[in-house]
């Protein structure tokens, strides 16, 4: 099980750029000419303090750099976020809470899950190398700064990774609508990994079979499923609630 880093990237959006400065090497920051947003002004001041060059350019130049028009007038050209070793995530806590994603392809969903994982105190997020979103500027934007505080591991074989986690006494819980148990029936106080499927198709068969337990999130009315990032939030905050109560006893 191993991770790999990438070389060059852009980070866009006010929160994402602000957190990237100081967290990873930044070559320079692009700012739209003539903008007057005080929050962008804070980033300019932060750049001056950190010794990061600020370049002013037409909005179209930022659109090209970000490959997206939703950059909020600021784009950082910087070293890409590096992946972590999964062993680092496991060793970061005596009873790590991990998020494992089985083929989440939408960068917005991945970014939202990363932000929720950081907020809920998860040790890290595990994603597969193939047929899934990887770290990108769009993920950083959706995570709104949380990506810089997250541990993300990228693995070649998700099923093998789950088997290895179980060998290290980490409970593996998978979530799908057809499961008999409710997510409320599970014990998250021990070391555990919550496994969530990709948009539309859910968990792959071999991933499902590698889980110790399967559970669903009960839904009322005609709603048949939740967005994967919303489901992650529901499960992770139940885990956080159980762990907080357990620590208080």
C-alpha cells in the first residue's frame, strides 16, 4: 500500500488559496486586475508576509489558470498536494477513524467529503487510483481549505487495502441502501473504516464482500438515496458522537 505525489498544480478560491499559502510551496498568486474584495486583500497581505509573489492579470487569465471561472479572483500556482502513505494514516491515532471511497468520481463530492472528514476528526481518506477522482484544484476548491489539513492516501487495489486494514484490527463498515442494519447499529468507538460507494452504482461486489458489516441510512418518504458526501457527513458525525460520549465515560 503506497501513495504518490504529483508535481505542479493550481489552487483557486479564497479559502483554498489562503490555506495553501504556508502549507505547500507556492510559486506565485494570480489576482484579477481591479478587484476590490477585502478577503482577496487579506490574501495579498498574507502573500507579502510569506514572501510569495503576487501577479495581477485579466480575469480571463485566471479562468485559464484555474480551468474554471469559479475562482473568486484568486489563483495560486503551487506544488500539488501530495498523497500520504496509508500507513501514516493508520499510525496517526490509537483508534483511527478512516473514510474509504469506492469510486467517487465527482471532484465536488470528494472535496466535500474531505472537508467533512477533517471536521469530524477522521484520520484520513483513502481513494483508489483508477476510476475515481484524484486530488485536483476542483477538489481543493470544494474542500474550501480543508484539503491542506487532510491526509489522503491513494491505493492501487481497494479490496486488498481493506483486507490489510482488517488484519490491523480495524473494523470495516460498508454502506448501501439494501443492507439490513442501520448505521446507528454500528459501533464506531474502536478503530474503523467507513466505506462509501461512488455516485450511482454504490459499492463494487468485491469491496462489499471485504467489509465486516454492511449498514444503510434510513430514509423517509420517496427519497431512495443520499448524495455520497451527505451520507459521509451523516455517518462520520454519528461516529464522532459515539467517540465523544465514549471518551467522557
